[in-house]
């Protein structure tokens, strides 16, 4: 055996020996390595310390999924282990997948990024009779003078002027808060507006389009923008910070911004496809990851989202199409988070390095561990965790030491 190993080493060109890395180790952005078993042990320590009830992790090297592991449980009530094939609510990870669909439709000539969306309709958006419980009801825009300027690009880079959700308004009526295209303000309503226009123009529902153009081509057999009966066999519940099991919402109507039901394994397939530049032409991927608008707010959500600062100028924080973007010494990074009651997710890819990580959790404590998890898995110290309001679980402890 030793003689065979020696022959194999001699067969490797001398110039490659110094850079050869055994496939049993994962490569991080800074060139450091970690063995899968060591990574699993240290993630488990973090999960325990931060009281994360369930967490699925996928790490990408060389544009491929090289590590997958699930920790914790599907439900604290049953203590059944979480698995990579367990159905989990995707929250705003929905937006990143929808962005790829939209660029696919642009390539097919179904729309352009900069044509006002109202131009694709035969009547004003507010004149259509709603077909859903609420999300396609645009009656409140009847007296609005700005919405007709909104384009697909503005929806995907969050510059529509819409609030995140109409429920954020005191009267719960949708309105455009500022001139579309003028500045960044995160908005689920913007992506849903784009969805509704596409559904009316193409006379096809979102779910059909996603299955045909994204899910089936990528083998994402357990993904949907609405609840499917087959999910009943293996799904997880969300948990609040105390570990209380939250009721599972199964009656969502398909919404591009927020209703993706998927599995960690399926979403890892999507991220690998992103790194491999599948489904779209190179110029479309370039447009998705190009900085469309700089982001200078102190935080992404809440009152500090309306206050500007220079805190993230070092990474040139911005937004592309459906993804946040940043700059690092290792090239650009593209990220998307997800946040809903009992579910917290984060994903980031560094295309030039072929490196990325996916974190999906059914625990309201997960975001407190995200900064450490990002450092541990891929040496990501560039994600704007303060902007995301990811307060470390040991923050109070660290403050007391100083």
C-alpha cells in the first residue's frame, strides 16, 4: 500500500504537490481548511450554546455541495431529528429563486427589466378583481400617481417605494412611499406586484412557472410555493426563543416573496446551480450579481433602515436583482436571508471562489449563531451581520467582559 501511495505521489506534477488538498477537507475563503468531522463537532457546540432547536448546513466548494449535515430536531414536542430532506418554510429565500425565474422570462422575451410593469396590462392594476385573499388587491392604488413607474428591475432591487408589506402601514393600505427607483427600501410587496403582473400577462400561475423553469430542471422535487400533501410525511415546525412549538401555516397562497416550501437538500441544489451558472446565460447572472443600487442604511429593517451611515462602505454593500451584494478581498459575494416566525435562514455565495454556505433553521435563536457559523464554515467575515441585526447569542457575555 505504501509503495502504491508513493507511485501515486510521484505521478503528481511537482508544481501541484504544494497546492494539493485532500478531498476530506473543506476549503474556506482565506485558504484555511477544516475537516468535515471537525466542522460537525464545532457546529454542534454552537447549536447547543445558542439553543438552536434545529439547523441544516450545506457548504459549497468548487461550485459543488461538499458538506451537508442537519442538527437538532423537527419539533421539540416529538424530538424527531431534523434531516436534510425535511420540508422547511423558506421565508424570503423565496425571493432569490423568483429572481432567477424573472431573468429566465427576460431571456425568453416575455418582459424587459426596464419597461413599466403597468404597460403589460390591459387595464390599471387596481381595476382587476382580486383572485386571492389579499395579495393581488390593488384597489388602494387607484389614487396613486407613482406606481405606474415601477419596473421589474425596481421590484428585484427593492427600489419600488412600496413598504415591506401593506400591513406595515397604519391603515394597512398599500401605497408608494417615495419616487420609484430613487433609493433602496426592502419590499416583499414589490416582488409580489411583479408576480401578479406576470401571472396576468402570461395567464399562468406562479407555481406552474416555477415548476417548469426552475424546480424540475434542477431536480428540486420537494419544493413548491404552496403546501403540497406530500409534505405531510416529513416537515418541521418553527420554534420561538424559548423552544415553544409554533403552529405550522399550511394555507399560504403562492407569493413570490415569501411562501417557498422546500428542503435544505433542495435549496442546496439551487445554490449549486447558482454557483455553476445554470439555467441562465452568463450576462443574466452578471446582471443579477451586479450592484444595481448602493445600500447605506444602518440596518435593513426597522427604524434604522431610514437612517444612513458609512458603516458598510468597506464592503460596498448594495443590492443586485433578488440578492444582496458585497465586495470582499476574495471577489464579490451575493447573499439572501430568510426570516419568519420560528424560521431563520441565511445563504451566501462567492462565485469567483466557488465557495458558499447555506444555513436553514426552525428556531428563532438561529440568527444569534449566524456570525460564528459564517466564520467557522467558510471564513466569511464580510456579511454585514449588524445590518442584518444578527445579535450574537453571547453578546451580553462579551459586553460584560469589557
